[in-house]
């Protein structure tokens, strides 16, 4: 396989960053050159620690705006970002540009077009985002996670249902006993993972707190690995210290050893971003999906529907995600190993753990074929 240098561009949310890191890892593991281009504000994402310092570049890609008074500044900033991306592509002899989504990827994709460099898109959601909608015409391939995305695409022949790339640290194999020891949950009969995405989710945090305070007796033997997000951590940490009863809890703003967290749990409560969903599927974890109600084009709701149809999850609306309604569902699942096993098997069937390898191999084939025609 001939080595090529690629530029991976994306940011804005962990849902764009994490699969980009997974692709970066896959290219590097094959001895290829890969650069990850993110926005200045994206440097806070902990998953970027897995990208070598020399391969990580942050540039000032402006956020899209509809404010007519800000349009002149936006236009200038966008053009400067395109120029910066062109320099990166030329300097590093980039042969393919991969857009992971988010406004951050747009200037890099335009730079690729102006330089005649093949561009590829990774679409994480059941409803394609604006970047995919804007660039699918010019893309060599669109790699998707959910087959339902085809309904919204105009160039369906370019679509490859490859799945969402997953970082290598997520897919590591660890025994449940060892994983629970890592979170000090050895004595727990069952373990729940509560995770709200890269920014955290206030509704999920309130739900977990309500479950542990309002249903202390029912959850006394249930351990919780609770990823609060950085914004809510101090608030809920203080609340836990003052009024929690029974059951062990591991709290953190984010879970760095996410593979261990997955290995330790019997059930997950999460938002319906495709990144965490496909990680849960790859690890065979049943889940309660609570879609973020303000996601663009309601894509999280449609993501969750895909897992519900597969039998891997139960969907609960944000409005209904209150302890009084969710507690009976969780108690019923944790007390029914047969149902949990059925959901686990369904999750594994929905998983595409080799997505990164499939995408990288296809990109290399496409670029090599294009070179052969030159």
C-alpha cells in the first residue's frame, strides 16, 4: 500500500473530534502521514492528546453567522482560514483532505477544491450536517454511520455505510472485574455509565442525582460512573457530598479511560450523538438514549430511533427524562439479565468496530487510482 499524506479537518464538538482521532490513529499505524486540523477553541478536547504535537494544527476558522453586520468580518476570517489551509496542504504534500464535520472543516475543504486535492467526508449522523450537504457534490466519497442518511443525500452513489471510526483505546479488552476496580466499584452488583457527551448534559446530570436521592433504596447496590461534563462538575460534586445515600459513585468531568468505563458497566444512559452510540455498540452495551432536543435537524432523535429499531436501546425524550419515569425502566432492565443480553447482542450487530480501517483503505485505493489516471 503506497504511503500518502492526508489532512483530517474537523471540530466544534467531540462528535467531530473523536472519529477524526480514530482515523488519524489508523493512518499512522499504517506508516502514513496524517495531520489533524482543528479550530483554536477545539484544543480543549482531551482526545486530542492522542495526536502527536507535530501533527496537530489549530487555525482560526470562523463560526458561521447570519448576522449581516458580522458578515464582512466573517468573510475576511473565512478567506484567511482558506489561505492557511492551502499553505498546510502544499507544505505537507497532502494527497487527500477528510472533512469530519463542523464549521472548522469548511475552509480546509474549499482549500482542497481550489488545489485539486481529492476530498472525502465523514458524516456521523442520520441527518447529514451542513458541511456534508454543501460539499457532497465535490466529494469523492461520503462515509456515513447510519444508512438513513442516504435519504437526505443527492449523490447517493458516493455514500459508503462504513460506520463511525472509533479510537483504539476504546476497543481495548478488559475484564469486568478489572474495570470495576479501576473505578472503585468492586462491590456493586450492577453498574450504570451516565455520559452526556463532550460538553456534559444538564438533564442527564439532574436525572442521575434524582435517581440516587429519590430512589436510594432501589439503587443501593448499583454503582454509577458519572461523566458530568466540565461545566456541571463542581455543582454536582457538591450536591453528591451533601445528600447522596447508598451506592458507590465515580464522578469526573470526563472519562479519560473510556474503554475501562465501557467494560465496567451493564447499562449506559447517554445523549444520542453518533460517536458515543457507536462506541457503546462496539462494546455491546445496552443503553437508554435521551436525544438532545435542540440538535440540528433533530438528528439525535433519528440516531436514537436507529438503535431502538435494532433492539439495542430504549429511547426516552428529554421531557420524560425525570427520575419518576426513568427509574422504573432502569430497575426493570437491571433486574432482567435476559433482556440486557438481547440488547447487548443487538448492539454488537449494529456495531462497526472496523470503520476506521474500512475508510482508510477506501481513501488510499481512491487516491492511488486517481494517481494512476494522471
